[in-house]
C-alpha cells in the first residue's frame, strides 16, 4: 500500500482529496466534524515534513454551478480550530485566482479550494477538469474513503497526472486495514449486525459475509421483511414484498453455511410513526394490524447483547430502530453499548454506515470501539467485493 509514511513532503505541494461533506446548521456552522477531524493527521504529517497542503472536496449536491450554501468557506472555521492554524480559502477550484494562490506556496501553508461539484465536470470524471486540478500539487494524496467508490475527476481521474507521486493518506490506510481485518482475517466468533430500513440495500453485503461470519444479527425495518418471509404477521411495519423470496433464500443459505441468524424475537410496536405514539411490546411475528415495529424489544436486546459479549470480531452496519426518536432508541443504544463493552473485553469492532456512525456518536461509544468508518456507500461496495475506482487509481 502506497502511504504518506513512505514519502518526504519537504518543499512539495500536496494536493489532497478529503471528504469535507459535513452537515451544516441554519447558521452555516458544522454540526458534526468527524470527517474533518479524520483528515487532520494526514495534513499535519505533510506540514511537519516541510510541505504545503491544498485541500479539495465536495459539499452537498449543488445543481447548477456555485451556490453560497454549498461553499466550502463555511468549513474554514471548523478546520482552523481542529488544525490549530489559519487556512487560506480559494474562492474556486480551477480558476486563475485559485491557481495563483496555490502556484507558489510557502512551506506550512494550508489552502482549501471551493466546492468541486460547482463544476459538472467533477462528477462526469472529465479529464481536462482533472488536469486543471492537478496543477495545484506536486503530489496527489487520496484521503477521502467516503468517495472512493466514485470515478470522479478528483477521486480517480486526477491520479493519472501523478504517475509516480500518488499516495493514500492515513484515513484511507486505516479504513482499508480495518475493513480487511473483518473481511480477510476475522477472529471467531464473528458477529455481523446488519440493520437499517431496507433488505434491498443490504443483500450483497449479507451474501458476501455469509462465508465469513458465525452469527448474523438482523434489526431495523429490514427485520420485518424477514419476519414476513417466515410467515409472520407484521401489521403496518415496513416491508419489501418484492424481496420476501430473497429474504427466505438468505435464511436458507445461512443455515446451510452454519451461520446463526438472530432475528428480533420481540418488537416495540407503535400505532403511529411518532415519538408520542402509543407503544406496546409484541412478538415480532405477531404485530397487530394498525401497529408498526419501530425498535427491537427487550428480549431481543438481551439476546443480542449476550451474542456480542461473546464475540471476538464485530461488524455493525445499520441501526436497530428509529433511534432518532427517544421512544425508539433503546435497541440501538444498548447494542452500541454492548459493542463497546465487547471491544473493551478484547474484540475487534468496526462500525460503518452513516446511521450507525451517527448512533455511535450520539450514544458516546465512538471512542470505545476499534474503528469508525467514514465511508457509507464506499464501505458497502468494498465489503461486497467490488473494486473501488479511487483505490484502484492509487494502486495501479
């Protein structure tokens, strides 16, 4: 793996693709700095070597050129606070002024280019656009795992203009090492927790994991598709009827491979999708008409907790319920705590996916697990066995 530890950045301009696609509030302030914080070690290593840094990222999904609400200028205060130094903001990413700013950088300088997606050429993977971006640096560093599954100009195409000096940053290095640990060399017992709303978005990852894991915990809205596939009554719970045969097939495949599948035995059901709804605990396969499952129940929590505390490797992708509502956060919160306790007992744990990471932060276990992945779609595709263009571009 080509990483920045193998390179001396003295007198070099490092063009770094970071993932600063972070949430902002109405005052345009960063509300979750996890991704910015994750980029700091790479930036500091380059500066310590005596190099300079040019950062490029996207933010949101601007439709037609520059939009103030999607400008990366809003990221500057949070970045400066975490970095402990001033950051020069270039009001564009390929314009003459931006190129003038980055043309002769003094060692120790950090420049942030404006939103790459103000140009349609970025997502189109345009070669000319990528070449213009390449003029900002002497070395290309990809440290944006969250966008590594996209063959965009800044994540993949630009690497061809750095045939020798292209490297992974610490974030991507850590991501690949941690994901490979749960994919290629897991210690048994290995438990995967797969949750979230839809079976359809998790089929590939489940199928790829069945040859590797010992236990599979299924929660969230997708659990009700599995419950119905087994003949259960699920009331008004979320269900993907088109995927009932697939859910049944997954259960049969798991059984044939000796994988224990843990479906929630009980459910916290509500009579409306609301934090103030009436709530009752019912068997997951016996949810009354007019009621919907919004969290796993206490018996399911206890079983999952016991499973996790006896695990040596844990992968968690997807919440157990609608944890954004306090009334239905218990399942996700208690599983998060169990994952943290298992880690403290010696297990290796990887949490990935936007909702799972948000839950880990909300319930304050992020610092108590082995690794938090910054990649959503990239993590899923890598775990499905797909080649990520942004990774391949550096490895070539």
